[in-house]
């Protein structure tokens, strides 16, 4: 099976809820991609959104990790896998979407908007960045896209939203291959 077919089938078969939220991981990723589209983002960023939590599909049991107070580093697992197939512009923001949360959450207003589950995972992911770490992160090549991805990510946990079918993103996925 080629990678696009594999991704489509993973999305279609995913029934597990996104940890601590009321949407599935697949719905959550599609919702974030739809938000990126609505904001007229570049195709690369839309594709980043669509695949940003793909690491959760690879991890054995993401819920079990949270129950045991462990962080599965899904951003690295997704990145290491996807970089074999997708462009740098697509996978780099994925790699940095967790550190982007640790960066953004330094702002009190942003922190208050985090869901309960997101506050718990923030702790497991290392908590807020200190100012030195924040400055280093700002110099990352894909800093801006990682921040944008993170904001779409945070907002994409709504229930009762009409969600596109993964099939509708097949062409975008194909065009994002390296
Ligand atoms: Fe996410």
C-alpha cells in the first residue's frame, strides 16, 4: 500500500477519541486543516495541520501513556515517520508543534484558552519554555508556521462541526510528497 492510501485508511479506521477531548484524532486533524484553509494558508501548512498528530496513530496506546503520566513525544514519532515521504515545509512545523505550545502558553491569555487535557499534557511535555529557550525557538526556520499550526490545533477540538472526508485531501497529500 502506498503512503497516501495508508494515511487515508488510518484516518478512516480511527475511532479513538483525541486524548481527553470529544473529537477523534482524525476529526481533530481534519478540523485543524479546515481552519488553515479558511485562513487562506499555504498548501504546505494545510498539509502540516492535516498530519500534525499522525504520531498518535503510530504510538501503541496514547491514552495509556497519559494515564501513566508519560509523554509519548508524538511530534517526534510523527516527524520521523512522515519526513521519509513529505516535504520539509510540511514536516518541520509538525516536529515543532509541541514546543510552539510551550512557547505560546507563556502568555496568560493563551494559557487560559487551553483545554483541560492540554494543560495536563503541557506539564508532561516539559511545561513553559524559559526566556532563553524561547529565544532559541524564535530562530527556528519554521517558527512562524509552527506557531500558526499550534493555534489551529488548539482551536480544532469543537464538536458538532461538519468535518470534511479525508478523501477530499488526497490531491493535497499527493502534491505535498517530496
Ligand atoms: Fe493536535
